[in-house]
C-alpha cells in the first residue's frame, strides 16, 4: 500500500470511536503546528522585495502532508495554490475516502502545472505542448525549498532545468551534524544547489539567499528576453526565404517528368515541418494530376510524405480537399 494511503487509513481507523474525524478537526490540529522562525512574515517580505525589483513572487505548497491540516495553519492564505494529500468529506464534513494522494512519484506534475499556469488538478491541459513564450513560470525562475526524501524528484527536476533547489534543515536541532546529514547527501547527489537552516527571519541565511536569487533573476530575464528577441528576429528573417524555397519545390514537383526527379524533390520537401493549408492542397492536387507522382505514391518516401501532409490537415477541412485525400489514401492503401 502507498505510504500516504496507509497513514490516511490508520488515521481513520484510530479515530473510530474516539473522535469525529472531520475537516474541521484536522484544521484545528493544523492550527497547532509549530512554524519555523520568521515564516509568518516571510511571504509579504519576499513578495515586496521582488516587487521592488520588478519581479512577481508567488508561493506554492507541494506536500505529502494533509491539505486540511495545512489549511488550518496561519500561513495557508499566503499560498497561490496548495497541492497536498487530501480526504473526500461527506455532507457533514466527515472524512470518507482519500480524494488525492501526493507522493514523491507524482509531486513533479505540480511543478509542470505551475510552470504552464494550469493550476487546476483536474485540468488535463497540463499535458499539452507549450511554446517557450507561453510558459508562465519558467523552471529557471523557480526556487524549490525542501527537507524530505519526497522532495528529491522535484529538487532534481528544478535543478536540472536551471532553477534553484534549496535543502533546508531544522535550525533548532542540537546536533548540527545530524541535522545537516540529509542536505549534505542531497548536495553530493546533485539534488540541490544550496542548503540553509529553515530560519525564515529577515537577515537569516535563507532570507539572504532567496533575495540573491531574485536579484540574479532580474538580470537573467533581461538576457533571456534579449536572446528570445534575437531568435525571433532570425526566424522571421528566414521565413520569406523558406517560403520561396517551398514554392519553388512545389512548382518543380508539379512539372516533374521522371521518377528520379520526383523522389529528389520529395526528399527536399520532407525537410519542412511547417505547411499552410493552401500548400498542402496544391501538393494533393499534384499527386492526383502528375502521373509521375501518382504512379509512385506507394513508394516508401512518397507515401510517408503524403501521410504527413494529410495528418497536418484540420478536422474541418473543406469537402473538396477531403475528396482529394480520400483518393490518395485509396491509392496508397491499394
């Protein structure tokens, strides 16, 4: 059994006949959780520091702990989103069944939700492909603070994507070496970039570290913006040339008078991945009208190229084009 499910089952079992296991009761327990030094004024302080630098700072929780208990803490309102293990409650607020389990294997999905801005846990758009300029929070701008083994996959992901993973340890532990052993191992295993005591007070090591990262982010984003603008300009400059090359190849295919030249032209056309609907329609027309193309539609390279073009067509394609597609598919499959 999953460890989280095991402790949820045990909690319900132990509560049976002892207490009414409700959402309200869990929140009450959460309100009694002792917080690390400086946590309560951390959020506004760091948000204000970021705002002064032109940076929007948001806080999220990704926890294997119980969401209902976290919601009972004094700092729950400070988080933009709270991802944690939770129960399903009946109309009386009594815990009935696990609604969501967050463990070390699925924690990373929430990082992708944050990155893409798809925050609703039921929104499957998190699996969609996003262009770089559509990413709401790039991994390079993430700071992940963690202290347990369940944080390691997230730490590794953030670290590998250019973000900042920080291992924190209990500053009140009398045996400092014992307190640091876990973060030492995380550092040796390249899971984290930094470690610091879990002291969130102003002027603490952690406070200063996060502010340094914010400072660095300001300049990094200016450099990335410059890079993306340069890339965009280069791509835009190349488009007219690429479009003309494609047009020339389409015209060459239309007038192709031999199997050899047809294969050579299709080989060049196959290198392009961007096709306008009208270009695809022209190529479909050529397959039907040019006997050199029609007779070798079943050749592997020609078949593959036309399969690719057909897949690029949208589902609401005009009937005249669908009829052309049908004829070509019948030829290919014959």
